[in-house]
C-alpha cells in the first residue's frame, strides 16, 4: 500500500504532466519580442532548437578504454540539456519532442549490466506518457552472449521504438561448452531464445543486430550470420521483417587492463551487423 507522501507525489506528477500536455499556441505568449519568433523563419528556428536540445557527447569525460561498455560510438557520456524547455510555453510546445526523439536509449542485459555505462539511467517504459511513447525513436540493447532476458525486456506494451539496435557480445567465450560447442544455432538460441520468441512493436521500422566476437572466431560468426539472415521477425500486427541481402562488417581494437599478473594488452573485435526491415509486400499493402 502506498504511503500518503508517495501518493501525493504521484498525484502532483500527474497534475504536472496533464498541464504540460495542455500547452498549445492558443494558451501561450507569442513571444514576438524575441528575434527567434519575430525574425527567423520556422525552419531556421527549429534547427537552432535541435542543436540546443539534442543528445550529444560530453567530450570532457572520456571513458576508460578498458571498460566493457567502451566501443566506437560509446567513448564519452551522452547528455541532454533541457534548460531551454523551461524558458516559456511556446518554446516548450515547439521543442518538447526533441530530447526523447534525438536520444539513443541504452540498456545492458545479463551480467554485462554490472559494467554498464554509469552515466546512463535506463528508461522505464512503463513510466512513459503516451506522447513520450510516440516520441521514442531509438533503443540500443547490449547483451552478453548467454543472456535470456530479452523477451522480458520486450514485453511492456509501452516499448514502441522506431529503431532498435541489439549488440550481442561473445568476447572470448564462443567455445563455451555449456551452449553446444559445435552447434552455432543452439548457441545463438541460448543467447536470445529464438526468432519466434518475441513479436516486435508495430511502430518498429528496422532492427539492427550487431554480433561481436574476437578475431579468432570470425569464421564461426560468418557461418552463423548466413543462417541468421534467413530469419524473419514478426510485428505484433503480423507484418514480417526480413533481413537485408548485405551486411555491414567492421572491426575495432579493445583495450584490456591489468589482469592479476598480466600487463595491459589489446585484441581485435570483429563485428557483423544484420539489418531487418519491413517486407516490401507489407509496405505495398500500406
């Protein structure tokens, strides 16, 4: 049972949210004394707002290259400055969708979550308003190769991103005998369940799955990718998502810190990305 103070806080939060959804040009000051509104055309003004409110990297606080969450594109904390939203009602009305839609919301599943980026507080889908659910654009999930939490992660009805990226990392553990040393299909099923395990939200436009392995397992990964590209994922409305005919291949060097008596070293990570999109037949039907 909720305490009185918690109940009062929830009521206050709902009241604030309701008042924000009621903001419109009709009940906002036109702000024509500001050159932003009296001089600049909307197209230029919107570009300024996007620069001010979009997610960006804080290059003054670089990550330690030995951290598990360090990789290309994730070398610095990402921040959003929302001060502009509090200046006036008209600015809020024109800009409030930018922070949510510009951000990549990152999650770490499995034991990899113990080493997740400490600067990021995972988004709670169940706490999103309907408008925030609509504005949700990109979600990036990082998973250890043995993680089985993905279906639970996908289950909230409020989970409705337009773009989904999933990074699955095997590291040096491809030969782990617990998951079938020779059966790569079984190994992947242990990681994610199966292609039929979870139906994606109808709003989803594409799914990118990044497979990360160390260089010595490149051959096995290439074999796995050939099979995975035959999979089809289904949206909740029954629409199929099919894999692109081509993949994206890249590599990068991970730094390893001191390990007991072993000095720091580095090793190469091989990454293959497979992208699924709505099938052409479904788009023609729309």
